[in-house]
C-alpha cells in the first residue's frame, strides 16, 4: 500500500516522478504528492485523490526542481486529505519524507518529539519520521536517517531528501519493499520496478534494515549500523510495454485477455510431453526434500487464497499429500502445530502482502522446507523462502487480480504433478494425460474469450441487481468465492459465495426474485448434486445463471441463462469457469460506471497488516 518514488539525475524531475507515480497508483490512490529541491528551497505539492488531480494541479501551477520524491497514498493513519498527503516536512521545512507502511510506535515517538518542542501538522504516523530525522541531523542526511530508523517499529519503506545536505536521496526499509534503479548518471528508488522499466534494467533490491544513498554520481549501500554493503546488481526481464493498455479500455480487460499467453508462459520450459514430466528444479527444492513431505501448508490472502483452495484439491488428488490452506491474516495469530514433514507454500502475486510474509515468518524454521509462488521477481516473500516458483504473468496493473489467479492455478497444477512424479503417486500415463489437458487450457480459454461479447450482453441484464449468490461445489466452490469477490470489489455489488450443499443451512432464506444466483456447474463428480441445489433455488423464484460445460445438454432446461465453457479434465475446470465470472463482473462494473482498474478503498499490494 502506498507507492513511493525518488529520482536524481539530469532528466526533468517533475514529469518523471508523476509518470512513475502513475505506475504505482495501483498501490493506493487516496492522495498524491511530490517534493522537489530547487536550490535552497523544497517545493512541494499535494492533492487529495488520484494522480490525475496532482497532474492537473501541476499543469495549472508548475513546480520547479532538480531532484525529488513522490508518493501515492492508501490511507492508514489520518483520513485522506491534502494535509495528510505525503511528502511530509519537519519543523524547519528543510527535510521532507515519503513513507510506505505503518510506524507502530508513532504515538509514543510523537509524544517524545512534542515534548522536545516539535510541531506536528498532520494525523499521520509518517510525520514522526521527518521530525526524528530533524532531531538527529548533524551534517549528513544518511547518518540522520540511520539514527532515526533505530527508533522506528513496524513495517516501512522511506525516502528522504533535505536542503541541509543537498543533491542526495536517502532510502531505508524494513518490512516494505524498496528497489533502487541504476541508470546512466541517474538513480531511482521506488516501491516496485514498474516506474523503472522505461529508464533502466539494472536494479538493486534493498533488504530489510538497509539504507541506500543516491547522489549525483553514485549509490552507496549501508546496513543499519552504517557498515558499507556490496550489493548485487540484477538485470530486469520485464519491459515497459507490458504495463501499457494496448488499446483495451481497462487494464483489467487486457489482463483477462492475456490469460492464454500467461498460462503458456507459466508452462513454458517446465513441462515435457515426451517424458510426461514436469521440471521444477528451478525451485531449488530437491527430490529428497519433496520425498519427505507428508503435509503441505498454503498461506495466502485474497484471490491468492482462493487459488490456494483449488491448489489443495489438485495436490491432494494428483499427489496424495494432505494440504491445509490458511488465510495469512488469521494464521499468523493462531497456535501453530507444525508437522515436521511440512512443506510451507506462500502464495502471493505481489510477494509483498504483509500478512502473508508475517505468517510465514511466524512458522519459518530451518527444518521445514518452504516455497513461494509469486509473480513479482525478487519480491520480499520470494526472497524469504527456500525456493520460488514464479508465475510468468507479467505485471498486473488492474487492482482486481485476474491473470495472476489463473497463473497461480497453473503453478499449483505443475507443483501437484511434480510432487506426484517424485512420490510415484500417479502412473506415467495419468501424468501425461494431465499435462496434455493442462497444455490445452490456453486454447480453451481463447474459445471463451472469443465469445466475450455474449457474456457482455448477458451481463447487462444484471446491472441493477444489488445482491448475488454464487454457488459451487468441490473445485467450483473456490471459483464461486473468486467470482463473488470480483463482483464485490469492482462493481460494489454485494455477493456471497457458498458451497452448494451449505445453501440450505441459511442462505436459502435470502433467495427471492431480487437476488440472482450464479451457479458454477461444470460436468464433474458433483454435477448431479448441483442440479438439486439449482432446483431448490428455482422453486423459490430465484433467477439462476449457470456457468456450465459445453457438452451439458440438460442444464438449459434447469436454469434461466447459461454461459458455456469447454469440457475439460474436471480438476482443471476452474481455469475455465473463472474466466466468464471475471468478464461478467467487468462488464457489470463498466455498465455501472465504476472505476474498474482502481476500485474505491482497495490497493493491489497490501503491505500493511
Ligand atoms: C489485495 C489485492 C488482491 C490480492 C490480495 C493478495 O487485496 O487487491 O488482488 O489477491 O491483495 O495479494 P497477493 O499479492 O499476496 O497475492
């Protein structure tokens, strides 16, 4: 949550920072701000709302400066307002700071600073950082920052500049991401790589409790004790074209349509039909380690949690290993009873979700192997686990996860086969057939996308409903959860998902003509059971829309409308049944005039608890 950026170099700083903030806007859009240094002066501009408001303000009244910092906010402490927008100043107006994260002890720090005579102007936790740096300032900004961070508790990434030690940007982080970009005579610091892609491919990831000092000629790295560090420079593989809309009205729609390619990319180089095997050596988890595994724990949040629920069913079915899936935000506070042969899997698109990282840290131990399934290379979670299996989905800008969800399903399907092969659970023939089916999924999704117009037309009949019930069983229950989540987050329509069999334990009381039911009902082992649930809804005057298999002749007579998906291996049906639900939510949200890519109150990367 919150995006931060800093730039020092020969380019025009204001447009560069604004451009960078737009690429970070998915991290929060409650307010935005920029501070640039112009000689002896810090010029600052902050606005409530999105980056476009900041742009407009800068167009009407331009700011001048040579280097600077910017911020896009997802409010935690202090309501969204211009006053609470970053960057924040110290008392003297010579130090200015942006921050992503939460300073948990800010109230006690504020109290101490107030006693020392500091004047606070905002309700934010961030402002204490500016005053702490002021308090510790002697001659070098990096030394003041290094002292200030010793007092901070919580998760944060900060960037500071000061006219008292000019031509310098200082960044520090603990628990929230920060990446430094190394260009030609120019340096960047940012919350993620997106703003850097147009400018440089050479980057350095800051680790927790590290400081970066960017000046006009070089970058130096310190640990929190001010010891110099020799950091590894990495080369980025993503390019800036990946974060353009490419003619689509919204990033979300573009990302839905990218799914066939994303799955091809996630499979690429990892499966062989000739040998009927999956090669996941890249994860770094040896056969010996996998052979020992008798239980898997999947930790995740949001959409990734739903992918985990489907992954559980795939792994249990293909590899015969029991799997538990836990919401990270709940799991971190539970009593942890760890089986000594557990593989811990952290499932996170961004690799930065604070709860997922904290839950993992709570159970991490040298004796338990761990694997991250992440989309963002070198993200915090990816760097914390023993091994990583990357989903090759490319950057996802729409706040509602779509292509990264199906990419996660793909990674989990690969993992299930990998474990199955090593443990000798399924025959070669069975594995080969599964892989063959998996390889056909991109084509199957293309067939659904070719008919997107039908889903668009159908969705228009539902635009004015305010409540939806989603039902599914077995692999389709997590799909129902994900479908309901999509509708809630981008259309602001209340939607609940239930396992079909649970409906009669309560939700059935809600059914009337004002609440349509969306049933996910592919032809699988629970198909007949779902038909009974559909009848139960129909007899209570409920409108039923089904997502069903193309070879299902019966369903049309049982429901009011049907969206067809290709018939596939039942374990893989979530890849297909999810896509119409994504499109359904998308078209309803567009028709209701909602801001699809940046839904209210949400952020893509939840880096606070
Ligand atoms: C936020 C995003 C969701 C995402 C969830 C978990 O809520 O809006 O799309 O599923 O975080 O994020 P992660 O990066 O850990 O998968």
